[in-house]
């Protein structure tokens, strides 16, 4: 559920029809800021809010553009830009050795595991998969925008569902292997 909360602004933005991109951006911005406030009150530090902070910045910029120039040439490419931004945020989190999934995983993992190399490695792999999926989604959305084809929402939703399913299955696989090693 943590991933759904983290990506709620992006999911809402993807689901609101493109004709209302200004309102979609504003709603996503409000959700992003509210999420940061809620998570900060819950004790999460900025390094555990990498996606949330990046989301707020992105949606602030898109909101300003969408309301000041609703017919902006950026409009047809906003969906591709959103996935590209997520790929950039996730990629930077890997580059600075703070995979964004660490903050999410720490919410459900006992503190004694946080510094273990396997825990960090699992999160590097998961973040890399999310980064790749965001990049591929962005490229697909760019192609759709350029060709004028439909299907933006399906591609955007798939861009979240695929890495989410991978994450759930990969974590379950690692936990099963760890339990098997403990049992032997």
C-alpha cells in the first residue's frame, strides 16, 4: 500500500482526461503537498520522501504552465514528461545511493535489517526496475503523443502496475529464500 500512497498523485494525474490537464496537475500538486505533510508528521525524513518531493516540484511547474498557457505545446507531451521525470527522480536516487524504495521498504521492515547489504541490494534492484519501467513508459507515451494515438492512460497505468507487481513478487521471493536459509 505504501507504493500506492507514494504514487497516488501520479496515478490521479494519469487518470484525469488530458483535456483537463490543468486541473489534473493542480489536484496532483495538492495531493503531493498533502502527502509530504502527512509523511513528515509521521516522522519520515526528506531522504525517505524522494519521490514525493520530486512529485511536488514537477506538479508545481506543470500546474503553472497548464493554467498560464492551457494550449501550450507541452500539453500533448505532458504524460511522457511525467514518466520521464519519474525515471529521472528514480535514477538520481540510484546515482546518489539512496534508492527511493528504501524509504518505502523501511516502513514495513524492522530497523535491524536497514543497514544489511541484502536489504540495500534488494532496494537497488527494485528501484532500477521502477526506473527502467518509468523510462520505457515515457518513451511509449512520447511515441503516442507524437503519433496522436490513443491509449495514454493504459500505458501510464501499466507503467505503475508492472513494477509494482515485480516488487511484490521479488520481495516475496527474497523473503522465501531468507526463510529457507534460516530453516536449514
